């Protein structure tokens, strides 16, 4: 069975009980035809560094030929060359392929380099596409090819998510009420409830009401909505105030049910487990997900707001770690403050430039979604259970 030789890095039958092939084991060498270096092995091929460089040159040239605009192909070639020099071969290959596909998509709507703006990138790639090629977008911003407005991207993402909620509701009898609520909500500053959460809670309540007029809205509809989504309690309070101001029925939130109290106890158990996992995270993604969830739940903050923490939003004071010093000045208490500092130092996130997202993707350009945070936590827990079973060599990932 052929495997990679640890000396010549070629796929050959290896010697029994060793990780090297026969030519390398007997000291056979040849001259690299490109750099003229002495290389182990009998085949007259180039050495591994030259072979890797030649491979990526052909790959980048082949992908660049599929990009119709010369200025965009040149930008892609420069980015691909830098990625091939700095990253492992497998990682660089994936990034180059994704970057080429993104450039072909951008070329459909951006014919000139002056038209390359934040709005054009978002219109061409969307939120998911920007996140998949975030290293290339960061490179474009660094070389001055585009003036990237990250805050505008996040606003557009939130607007699209709100529109998805409204489209899913359809043209029901209360669509005009939802539109007025959205406009009223946008005119006011709300730090505790995001627009998407508020619209989602309102849609859930109106779905329980159905086609009945707003005057028929009762405590029973409110109770059913809270039973399905107890996390929307604060958002429903905002909507109830708006309904009362519009001349609708005056309703009050009921006391927390047993299910909500049980969910609160479950959260306390989860928080204890997450704090223990944060001491030895399996990866940087798990550490960021744990930190974001703990801060959001312990301080009653929207998870989406915690995920938008920028480098300048975190400062160190004698009292500890302070978040948003110019706005809320939220001080993290121990042991979360120490775990937050260690997690950021361990993965070198304090070295990010100002304006980057501390808990975002690998490049710090875009925030990760709440669904992605949940996926990281679920996957990490699943692999921890799997590796802890008897028969695995690894006790802790």
C-alpha cells in the first residue's frame, strides 16, 4: 500500500516498520531540475518546495484565465500567490478555489475597479459568500482595492434576515401592522432587543391570532406564544406596548411558567458546564462560541450584539475587563473575565487591528451567526463524548 514518504514526500510503498521509501532508505539522490538542490530519491522530479510552487502557479493561472476582467484576474493572482506562500497546500488549494469562484461571481456585476464597493460585493456574493471568502475580502481591503464598510455589511445582513421573516409571514391581514411596528422600532434605539428578534416575536404572536382582528388578541394567544418561544419574553413586551399605543388591547405578560423556570435551571447547569469546557477548549471556534454564549446569557444581552464585539470595544481597567467602554461600560466579573482574557491571548486575537471582530470568523472581518455558534457548541460536545469512550487514545480533545 502506497503512503507518503517523510523524506521525499512522494507516495510510494514504504519500508516495513519505517516511514520512508526504499530509494530514501539506501541514500539514493538526484538533482532538482529547477533549483539544482540535491534531493533524496531516485525519480528525476523536482524537490517538494519547487513542485508545490509549480503546482500553484499552474492552478492560479488556470483559475485566473476564467475571470473575464484583467484587473480582477490580476488581483486574484496576487492573492492566490500570497496564500500559496503562507498556507499549507491543502488549505491554500481550498482558498484559491473559493476565491476564484467568488471573483467570477463578482465579475458578473462589477465591470470596472471603481465599481468595487461594499454594496457591490454584498450584492454579488451575499452574506454566506462573503463569509466563505473573508480572507480574500480582507486582502482586497488591505491593498486598497475596496473601502470595506463592515458595519454596513452587518446592517444589510440584518435587514435581509428581517425581510426573510416578513416574507415567511406573507401578506396576512396584519402585514400593515408589522410594517408600522418595524418603522417605529427602527426610529427608536433599542439595546436589549434587536430588530430581528422583535419582528420574529411579533410574527409569532400574530400567527397565533390568525385572521382574527387585532381586538380579539387575548392572554391566551400570549400564553401560547410564550410556551412556544419563552426566549421572546422581552421582545413581546415591546410589541405589547406598541399595540396598546396603537389603540389595541392592553395585555400584560403572565408570570413565568414551570417550563420557563425549568429552562432557567437548565441554563444554570449549562453555564456551569460551559465554564468548565472553557478552561480546555477543543479549538478556537469552540472558545469563541463559549465566550459569546456565556456573556450573552449571564448579562442578559442579545447574542447578536456580543458577536459584534470589535477590538476597540474591549479595554482593561483596574476593575477587570470592560466591554463597550464608551457606551454601557459593562465590566466582566471573575472567573469569566480571566477566561475571556486567556481565550483571546491563546488564539492571538488581541493582535487583531482595530475595527476587526474579536469573536468573528478567522479573519475577524465578519461575525458568525447564532446558528453557527450553536453548531460549534453541539459539535464540540459530540466529539468530546466520542473521544472519551473506551478504545480511543485521546482522552480529551
